[in-house]
C-alpha cells in the first residue's frame, strides 16, 4: 500500500469536510422589557369588577418592538383570599388586542436617580451591573432625544456627602437637549452609588415636582424615578405627592426594582394615578434590559405607540365592590418556549 497516497487522500478529505461544515449561527438571547402603561376602571357590581390594563412587552427581536409570540395563554392573575372581608377573589381575562396610545407630544423629562445604599443581596450581588445599566440607559435616552423634547438630570439621597444638595441635587438650572452636558455627571453618579445613606424619596420627589412646575417648557411633563430602596426619611406623605403631581399635570413614571418593593403599592399607585408608566425590572435584576427599554423611551413618552390592551373581570364570592374600592396587584406572564416569566404591576380603583 502506498502510504504517501493514503495520507494525501486523508488530508484532502479533511479539508473538504472542514469547508463543507455549515457554521452554526448562535443567536443572542432575546431581551424583554415589560412596561405597564395604564390601568382603567370599566364597571362594577357588588361582586364583580371589570377593568382594563395597557402594557408593552418589548422584544429585542421584534420589528415593531412588541413581542411576536402569542401571549394570551400566558397571562393570568392569581386568585387569592384576602382583606378584612375574607372574600375569595378570582380573575378572568376577557379580551386582549393591540391598540395605539394617545398622542402626547414632545416631553420635558426629569430623571431622578437613587443614590442611597444598594443592598447587594436584593440584586443577586450584581448591584454594580444594575447601576451601570441605569447610567447607560440615561445616555441612550439623552442621545436619542426627540426633536422638541428636553430633559434634566437629578439625584437624591441623605447623609451622602458626595451629593452637593440634599435631599435632591438638580444638575442645571434649565431643561436641555444637549446629550453631552451630563457625560461627566453620569460617570460620577455611578461612582457615588452604593454609598451609605438614607432614602428621601418623598422629599426629593416633592422638590422635583416644584422645579418642574416652574421650569418644564413642554405641556407633556414626565418625572422618571429609579428607586432601588424604600423611603426611610418621610417628611411628606404619598397622598400629598400624588395630589401635587395631579395639580401640576406631571406624569410620575417608575423604574421599579426588587429592592424598592417595600414601597411597591405606593409606587404603582403614584405612577397609575398620575398617568405614568411602570417598568418592572425584577425579571432581570442587574438591569440588563434597562438600556434596551431606553431605546423605546422617547416613543413611550410621546405616545401613539402600539401596545396591548387587556380587559379583566374580577369576581368575589362576597359583595365587596363599592365606591372607593381599590387594589394594587400584578399580572403574571409566562411563556415557556422563551423562558419568560415576569410581572406587570397595576393599580385600579372604583370612583
């Protein structure tokens, strides 16, 4: 046997096999962002309550932003027994459809970053990644600001000597559309974060509402808060903040994280009643989906975007529904093939 020829044939076969192998394309894992836009009362009887919730499930693979999977079978609200009546409550999804939100126009947006201490245990020891994602999201939003819209940056904390003014430091005297103006400030705030200190969320929000009422140039005014800790300072109550936001026609939007969950009910009430959105990042606690969400933020704030509208029926085995009844809860969404399990917080009340 001519081993020289055999070796040549083997080499040729190996080369042919190498170039004939198809490259396996590894697609990046999809990024999701779930945003509650509004919740609205429809009707009620003593044992039945109907309401609607509008929301976004943003998907990094989708052309129009909305997830392309059929989500209708994965949406549910869990039954429970609760409150002083001892009633048992069940929920039924009556309908789901895609609708467009109202046109709101150019936005004057105030960003309010939480500079209080991060508890790493509540962020799977990835607090630094969350803060970096928060900074990146701000940069994306500022860079992509819509023509005619503007923004201003602020940060809050107490017992934090790195913040010039407490409970709230506002960086600038007026709203701007210059994305470069906060380049250094954002980097510094990331370094300040996780500094030990308290969380004066209510006092800071009150101060920012006053500033926005005086300085915001556009009628569509939006405060976007990034709380990662519960308010532990006080000085104002939640009802006062909500009423002031309503009086000044300012939408309070909340980027809600796991750690801010002790104020979960109050935060979703603040957002819902004032017409703001709730972006719940619990599904991705280090915040990797926050920059992706920021790519859509201009469209969300200006309105006229495609979203899901769901109608729900809540039934009680006792007559409990009457005027001034209200609840805060969340819709759960589970899509097995995408390994997506997340929440859509909402707040709804009977007038």
